[in-house]
């Protein structure tokens, strides 16, 4: 008895907690969930990083030193990875081959944030195989997918409203970026700018919580050193600014070329995955024969560029190799990320532009590391259409506040030119557009997607069969309901309680004496056929249900099947229309 009472109490509290998440201002609840997501995602990303680092311990000096391998070993390693990827892909249905950030964007904005577990597993295995066998991909894109899916699965397991899954996935993405790259601020901004496509306090605070926890777990495991050397250099003269505009233009050109190469490679999806993976491996092997720096993550190469250890020729060749090879092999089907290669390729491109700057300004002391960092921030911003995330990431990696001014200039030029001169949005948006998918939403749709149906449902109702007597009718009205829900074998009808009350006031003697029963379907009154909607649905989903079915009344149910669902509340089309109507229109409407 005590155990049963305890279970009932816990169940009631959990249901109340879920109910509170249907409201747009559930900040404390989302912050708690953000902390849980941060812990789960942090653990997953730590495991992911270990799975990459441990097998690469055989490389000389450090785990990213593919350059130390012989040409034969490099080629063999790349093709072994390709064969392993082909075998792994064959273990999954073709419907589960979609991975990385574009997949997360699509599921987040078009599928209520429900991310499939099989895609998650393929992303984990595929990215690990690709990275340990030297393919030119990054780990941050896969980390985003892993973190987002972990958050989505947690939300689904807890049966949370769909509107809260939106923020929860943002928490998973921020924690993943933070744990993978040790950049908590950039993780937060990336989640808001690239994934959620909006900024709000209700979303911002839980995402910060998740990102901080992800960073703490990463630093506790791998240490606090970032991937790149701290640089305290600064530009020595404003005369460099015109040249930095040129740098922004060059970066925009490379970013646009990269996006177009990726989109063109994706068009080969009609060919068998085996041939596409082998083609990607052959192309990687061909480039790696002469430019081994393109293999793997390449952060050691970016560090060398910052340190000034690479000559002009090396910088140019590595930049071309990394920035042209990576989008092609990802488009062909290698399940890796683009973010890391953007930073490495951008670093080398920026370094090369810095060398040219020393020739253009012979009388000035040019700090090459400044241009290396500008290349990184500009390439990331222009390709991802994420200017603020790129700026914050580089600031966190370099710990150099002097970078803000020149970096902002390069970001503005590179982003504006990529978007308006070359007519390209971020690479993830362009990938979805190629597949015929769109993320565009009206302001009203965005507002409705942030709240659940439980936040506006009318709970003042009572349920009854269609045939009742006078005493039963009085009992129904004794609780002052707004609605009488008439339950039939295969459908439900809503009757305004006022209609029954009016009928009883003028009821015949036969009804009053209980000699004649009352048929609620026959009495005068406003009634409406109701269709079910799941309790976790958003107001946007409810509005779509109204549009698709033509009804004006929905009932909220745990089980959306009419024959098995109990009514938790009633939602009217007018209630949703009033929800996003501006207050001044409600109170000062003009006839």
C-alpha cells in the first residue's frame, strides 16, 4: 500500500512536471533538464573522443601525426577505412544513412525534434572509422549529431512535450561542441545561431547550463589546454585594414567553392554507396600522397601555421587540399564533419594571406598568427553562416581580445559576399535545399512551436455517454463544466454545457420524473465532433491538425487513438488564434 501510494505520488509529480513544460516560460524546469542533458552528452562525447584517440596511439609523437607514415601505409589505411565504412553502412537500412548537422536541422524543425537512434549509432561508428583511418573530416559535426540525439532520446523517454524537445536538443548540441572542442561559449552560440535559429532567454539559460557541464567533463578528462596556442599579437597599423577586406573576399570565394563542391558531390547519391565511398577513398589517397597534412583532424597543422612553421607553398597546398577535398568526400558519403576542416583549411589560407601581407606592407611588422586566426574565423563564419559562433570560437581558442576588431571586419566581408555575391546560405541550409527541404517558418509558426497544447487546453469538462437521465444531467452540471464530452464507441463529441443547462430549465415532466431519458445528441446546443491530438504536441501541430481535418475542436489525449484515449483537455481553433494575436489587437480591436 505504501509503495503503491509512493509510485502514484511520483507519477503525479512527473505528470505535473511534464505539464509545466508545455508553457513557454518553463525556465527552471528546462534548466534542470539542461544539466541532465549536459551530463549525458558530456559522457558520450568523452567516449567518442577516446574511441578516436586510443586507436591512433600507434602514430609517432602524437595522435594526429599521419604525416610520419609512409605513402604506402597512408594509402592502405585510407582504403581499410573505406572498406570498414562500406561494411558498416550495409548493416543499416538506407533510410538511416543521413547523419551530421543537416540531418539534425531537418529533424529538429520538421519532425518535432525526434532523432532516430540508428542514425546516431551509424554516426558514432562511421565518424570514428573515418577519423582513425585518416579521412579528411572533423569530429565536431558528428559530435553535434550525437549530442542532439542523446537529448532527443532523453526527452522522448521522459515523454516531454515537443516544444521542450526543441530547447533540449539545443542543450545537447551546446554540450557536444563544448566537450568536443572545449569551447563552452561557442557551443552555446552555435546551438542558438545554427540549430535553433533564434535567441531567447528561455532557451539561452538551459543551453548555457548544458554547455558548462560538457566543458567541465571534458576538461576533467582531457585537461584544460585548448587545441591551439594562445596568441596575444595585434595588428600594428590601421593600414592593414584594406588588405583584410581582401582577405575576407578571398575567404568568401573559397567558402563558396567549398559549398558548391559539396552540393555537386551530393548529386552522386544516385550511385551505389560502395562506389561513392571507394571514390572518396581514392581521391583522399591521391591527395594524401603529396599532402599528408589533409589526413585526420589536422589540428596539429593549424598549430604549425600559428607557430609560423609552414612555408608559403605548404600553406597554399594544405589549404587547397583540405578545403577542396573535404566537401567532396563528405558529399560522397563519408560520415564526418566539416567544421574542423574549415578551421584547419582556413588557418592555412589565412597564413598564406599573411605571407602575402608581409610583401604588400614591407615597412610594417606583420604578425602571421593574426592572419591564421582570421582565416579560421572567416572560413567558419562564411561556410556555416554563423558569424557570432565563429568569432566566439576563435576568441576562446586564442584567448586574444585584440582579435575582435579585425575578425569582425573579415567576418562581415566574407559572410556578406558569400550570401549576396555568390548567392549561398550556410552549407547546412544549402544541403537541405538540395534535398527539397526548407526550414522557413513564419513568426506565428515559431511562436506556436514554443508552446504545447497542454498550456491552453480547457480542463473544465466532464465525460458521459450520449443517453442519460435528469439526475445524471444535474450531476454533470454540478461541477460547472464548460464542456460535456459525449463518448461514443468510435468517436467523441463536445457539447457546450450551457446548452444542457438551458434544456433542463425547460425540460418536460417526463424528463423531470425520469420517465424519459435525455439524448445529448438531440437536444439544442452548440456541439462539435472532436479529433484527438497527443498531449506532447505543440500548438503548431494542433493548428496543422485543424487545417488538415477541418474540425474546430481537438481533445488532448495520452494515446492519440480514438478508441483507447481518455480526454485530458479540449483545444479550440479560436484558442490558438488568440494565443499569437497581439495584445493590442485583443483589447483595442477596431470594427
